[in-house]
C-alpha cells in the first residue's frame, strides 16, 4: 500500500522483502535508508512486536510501525503506546497511523499521560513523504509560561477524574489507595509536589506517574528516616521501575526515561525545600503537606496563589 508513495519519493523500494537471516518478511523495505515500514492492522502481542523489532535492529535496520484503520480506536491506550510508540527528541513519544479509507496519514506526537489517560497533539498528512519529512525536521516550539488560571483548571480537572476513578473503584488507583490508607493517608489528598504543573508525565508508567510519585513520597517521608543514602536512593529507583515501569518495544533503554523522571522529582523535592543534598545522598528537611481529602484539596487549588 505504500509502494506508489515511496516510489514517488524517488527511493528504491522492496515490497514484502524477505530477510532470511531473521526469518521475517518486511511489508516495505527502503534499502538506501536502511528502513523497514510495517503496516499493522491485526492484533499483535507485545512480545511478538518486540521480537520483530529487535530482529530488524540486529541487521542494522530501523523500523517504523504504522497502524491501520482497525487500530485507531485504541491508538492512545497505554498498551498501544507500549507496543508502537517511538521517541524523538523534539516530537517526544509518537505513533503514526494510516487510514486506507481516507488515504491519509496521522501523526500522534507529544504523547503524555494525564490522570491515567494518554493525551497528544495530532496532525494529518496526505503523503508518506510529507509525514516522514515532518518527523525528520520537526523542531519543538519554545515553551511558554502557563498561567495560574490555566494551571488551576488543569489540576482541578485532574483531581476530579482521580476522585471519580476512586469512587468507581477503578483498578488504576486501587493499590495506591490501599497503600496510602495503611500509612494513614488519603490518596486523593496527596501533596501538591506529586502533581506536575500540567498534571502530565511521560507515558511509561503502568499505574500513572501520579501513583509513582505518591509511592516515592511514602517511601521517603513516611518511613521514619531522616535521610537516604545514594545507595538507598538507587535501590528505591530500581524498585520503583519494577513496580511501575512499562517496557517500550520501540525504545531502546527505556529505563533512562525513568532515571530522568526520578532525578527531576528529587530535584523538585529539593527546590521546594523538602530535602537537601548531602555528600552521601539526601537529608529530609520537612514533610510535604497532605490534604484530608478531595474537598480540602479542591479548595486549596481554587484559592491558592501558588500551586507548585
């Protein structure tokens, strides 16, 4: 289905190219670019897509999985992101979709997790050449400061979704609700430090980035310790990846993204005066403030002049 579009780009192209050494057949192979394009309509397991991707890369080929009509309804589910999302320094995590019926390509990029849901930006393209050119040359616009009112609205919407999920006993938050209760805390009343300014994070977490941050706060501040060594912080990081990490089939060394998030969270704790760095690790200075429940936290977000 890509043959005419690829040929129009002036690229040599092989359709259903058999690669004997890995016993796989690529839908489209561009030898000059060492690039495989796979068009995926039918269901495929994570292990199978990871295996096929790994095999292509063992030959030195890059591979882009392009999803078909049947996949679009679930394109922004976390399972689909884990299977198909690639990473680009400017685009962030992204997925490409092709509609045969409309003869259009769609690019979902800047994939982020917001209160358990995947959100993104989207653009459509009429040709394969156009979308590949966009991906290759995209430069992320300079970020602008988020107004207090916009930040407030985003946090209130996030808080409402979380509360609704808890009331409905959604599995997403069930475990952390129990963990917080065991520590005498209310999950929805977690400290504001657990929320990013827009309530969003990278889509790498099995049970949301919020659950991960709340878990870290419980481990660091509810254990009765006054400090944590570098070794203890490393053990905490490794444990958090095991509990909350979601493997990414298209992303090499996905753990590095967790390392970045972990480091950023420790820096945020330091910046807001909860910890300070020492030669051996960190020392706890003060406790993050928990809220008694949904209503108290909602009132704080609505009235506070400083949310983060």
